[in-house]
C-alpha cells in the first residue's frame, strides 16, 4: 500500500518534499535545454539580480525568504563560476554588494524564454489538476505566519491530552496530596510561611468553612493539580494555592484550573478575582495574563514572597 495512503495528511511535509524533488530533478534538464548554465538552486538569487542592478546579500535573503548564510553560499558558488561579482558597500565595508557579471547578464535572454515557457507549463499543469495550487500555497504560507506549524501541533497535542483532565471539588481525603503539590513549588524557591501552613494543613477550617473553595485537577485519574478560591472580606475571592505537578507540566492543566475558578466566580456573581504572586514565577505570571488578570498595586500582603498583585473584573 502507498506510504501516503497509510500516513494521510500527517506526512504533508514529506509529500511536498517529494513533489519539490521531482520539480528540482527535472529543472536541471530544463536549464540544459535552454543553455542556461546555472544550478537550479541559484535561480531565486539569479532572478533577483536580473531585476536589480545590484543588491546586498541581506536584501536578497529578505526578498527570497532564504537565510543570510544560504544566500552567501549561493553567491560564492555563482561568483566562482563567473556569473556574479561582489564588492564591499561604499557606505559600510562589512556589507557585500552583489551584481551579475557580463557572463551572467548574457544568460538573461535565454532565461527569459525559459521562464515564459515554464510559466505556461505550470499553468497547464494546474488547469489539468483542476486546482489553484499556487493560490493554496500562498494561503497556507499566510496561515503559517499567523500561527507556526509547531504551535499548531502543540495545540493539537494539548487538546488531545486535555480530554484526560478532570476538574473536581476537593474532599478531606485529598488534603495530603493538596498540601504536597503546593509545598513542592513553594519550597523550590522559598520557605513555607504561617499563612501557607494554615491553608495547607487545615484547608477545611482556613478556606472551606470561611466560604472558600478548592478544586483539584486529575489527569487519567491521578490528582496532579490544585487551585483554591479564598473568600475575601469585601465578598470577592482570591485565586490562591495553584499548583501543578512537574510531571504534567505543559499540558495546560493550570489554565483549565484557572478557567474553573473564573467559571465558579461568575456563577457566584463575584465582581472580581484577586491574586498574589512573584515575578520569579514567569510561567505562572504569563498564565494569569492569559486568563485576563492585570497587575495592580497598593494592597498589603501577608506573604513575604509576594511582589506582584493582579485582579480580574468579571
């Protein structure tokens, strides 16, 4: 059975590479038939220099979407064959300026004929295929600029893994794992403070009986995260004691816990959520910003480690 029938769209890159290899292999024959003595890999650089009297390597790289080292290597090869000439810029001696040599300019008429015929052949091919592949490639390039392919794969993985995540209410038999999860991240950077000990050792008295709530995140049935809502004197709530096990970091569990807290706060018609953190915890701060929290100041904190405060109006 055909490899691509087995893999499906997962092998898009491999299939495009096979298609590109096919064009590249036949391109060599095309160049020979028109007596255009250049390597097909040089075409983008050669074409740019046909339309510009001279250009720096950086300008060429930006125009054709290649890296600076790649263009620099191609120019070296072309110069070695006598097709291009290089010189230092008058404004900056560190910048190399490239232009076609007389030999390179002599190839242009034949290349123009070749380009016309190739364009016609490509148009015919696209018509026979009954699809505007060129336009489709442009659209894909635009979409990949908006969100890179790696990020799209990462998001797909996240979506798949989050189906195994369950956010559940805290119960008394969860106290040990709830305390352990939070001790781990606090003691990684600081020491436990009195307010921590009360919230972790006696969550029933210090949080739940005062009108607060605690939620736990389970991944494939195992408790791997926690987050609490502490009732404040003004009737609003503080988001606190968010912790996620190191072994499941990167699965978006903290974000799901945050969404659960926000959902619960809205259900209770809370005006705003408040939190305290430390700027040393960069991933956590970025998570809070993603959830919509904004930095505020002027409120005293019981925690020595707190150096940033944020709130979210609902």
